[in-house]
């Protein structure tokens, strides 16, 4: 039955694309917190074919005591990717979709101008912000309405902080656009507020799937301060004449995909049924399950789980976990060092010598991540870290054990049993961490696709273009078209003992 469904999915896609399978492409913009890329993708009889147009860093700008994103540099790099696609004589761009990290936004003036570079969620100005907000609006009420995990950088707390500080950009703003919506606006001139990215703000009612007027009152906003509310698959607009001239493209439509990168990634999870959890592994690790309705109760509130918007009316019940940010920040101080080299050094180091709590606030944005990890280990009476391999092993083992901790909570909250963990995103290529994760959690880990966010972005564009009709069929197609690797749990007793050690260190 499964084989026939997979075959049907493939046949459905191939038949609908057979005439110009090699020329009709979807253009995906995938922006993470440390880097971005543009990718073209098409469905052929060989499967999903993707090609990177350009890749670029996403730098945080530190000035005046604040951290900002360079929205104009991101836009410039998107234009560069579009120009490269336009220069290709063998392809035709059907549509464009943009996904990014969550919560951050751009202030837009009455004349349509961007008022300032957007704050980064790493900016320290929101430290302690939830507590100040909850003095006026009860925490329980906010969670009851939104089901969103309380984190100091959520948009609701950014807005409240900016309001208290009389932020000049906010005071002059007519519209607030989340990052993918702001970039779509720069391409099309049309302002929208896409559901999945808006859900990360803690301003969307989890049940109505709309902006919640009660929560907009506190920062003195209303729905008119946001763009037209849209859902994944809806059209934002077409490229402006200016963008057409710059890139060499025609009036190509921009589609509101799942604007939150994690939502696009989850859309591409190659699951065979509902009995799975996912781990979107990148700068952040997002572990969760897909549900048909929000799960908001005393347990999810106490455990600080979040209910973010997904595709096709689904909810992503998940936990945000600090991910490869730990290693990325260490690598920034190590110079040119390859991942294979670091993984080899980690594998050769002593097991469970040092463990950290990946989500400890000290790792949020330290000046020196290596020193922060060493100081944590010293403070928790662990052996002094002496080598780079020990640091990497500490990070990987700590992440794997943290995944077990979160998964145990998910198993009590999910409406479906969890039989397998799908690891997607860049972290799915880390075979050592995947194996250790399987060892820690005690169930199989299926790794791939590594480009899940871009694949999900492309899938949603394909659905919008009528090239497919069902997200589940597309998931099965992805599972057939993209190589996956399964990791079985090993060394149960050793990892059970390590988990007890981890809980002692981090409690």
C-alpha cells in the first residue's frame, strides 16, 4: 500500500510536470541566522532536482549597544541569485518563495520606507522583558491565547521593550513586517503578514489562526499595523518593474510559502505516518511533533512548549533548543577548520567527560563561546577542558542528552505515539551527532533531507502552482527521491547512565 502511494505521488508530480520538467523551476530563498542561500528546484522523473544559485553570510551588525540584521544586504544577495537564474537560458522561474528565522521584524513608515535596520533577536535589550510585560498582562493569559513558548526575544516582548524605550522607529511606524514579509515587500511592493512567521511573534491566537486583538492592545497596535494576513500557498504579488529591470526577469509571482524556516522544513519531513517527531537541526534545534490542533494545557505551559503555525492548518508543537550555535561560535574563534576534522577530534576524545546545559542563558550570546563553556564546566566541578575535541564532544553529547530530555516530555504531550525521530536540516549531515542522538533517545533516527527548508519552500510553491495537490503525497515523494540514512540506538546502558549525569549537572 505504501509503495503504491509513493508511486502515485511520483506519478502525480511527474505527469503534471512532464512537458517542461527541466525548464520550469521554483526559486527558493532560504535565510538562516548565520547564512543564506538561493536555490532553484524542479520535479523530474529522476526526482527533485535542486541547484544552488548563491550562498552568503548573514552578519549581525553591532553598533550603539544594539545588534541588527542587514536587511539591505540580504535583499542585495537575493537580487544576485535572481540575476543568476535569469541569466540561465535553460530554465524558467515559475515563482519565488522566501523563508527566514522567526520573531524579528522591520518597521515601515507611512511613505513605505524601511525606517531602520531590524533588531536581531540576539539583542540584549529584551533581557528580563517577559517579566515586565507580565506585570500588566498575566503570563497564563498570554499562553492560553497563543500557546507560544515564552522566550525573551519573542516579538511581543521586543515590541513592549521598544515601546517602553520610546523607540523612534516604532513610534514612526505605520506597518510592521516580519523578515520574510519585508523581503517579499521589497520585491513586490505588497505588504503581507504570513501566518507561520507571525505565529512565532506570540501575537497570533493559536485557535483562530489570526492576530489576537487582545494582545495587540498592550503595544498599542491593531491589525492595520500589519500587512494583509495570508497563509502558506497564497500569492503576495509579482516582481516590481524595478526588480524586473535589475534582475532581467519578467512579472514572476512571489508566493507566501511557510515564511518561518522551521515550518518550511517540517513540511518536507519524509514521514510515512503521524507517529513521528522531528528535529530541525541548524543554528537552533527545534524538536516537536505535528498536530491537527493546538495543545495548550497546564503541562505544556509548565514545560514551556510552543504551538507554532504549520502548513495545511497544522500546528507544530515543539521546543526551541540551542543547536549548532554553540559550535558555530566556537569555530568563529578557531579559524579555518573543517567539520570532518572537528568530528574526528570529538570522536577520539573521552566520552561524557564534560556536559553542559545547552539552553543555559550563559550561552545565549557570549563574547567568547569557548571560554563560556570552559567556565560552565569549572563552575559545575567538572574536569578542565584542555582540547578542541573535548569541547566539540561536550557540545554534541550535551545536545543529544538534551534531545532525550525534550523528547521524553513530547512523548507525554503528543496525541500520537512517537516511533521515530526525523532529523532534517544541516545537522542531518552530522553522522556522529545523529548516532549519539539515537543512542540517547532509544528510538531510530532518520536523517535527511539536509536541505529540508529549501525543499519545503519548493514543495509549497509547487502546491500553489497546481503541480501537486497533497502535502502527504509530496512527503512520500521526497522520501523516495532523496537519500535518507537510519541510525539505530546503541549502548543503551552507557547512555542511560550519562543521562542521569546530565540531569545532575543541569538541574
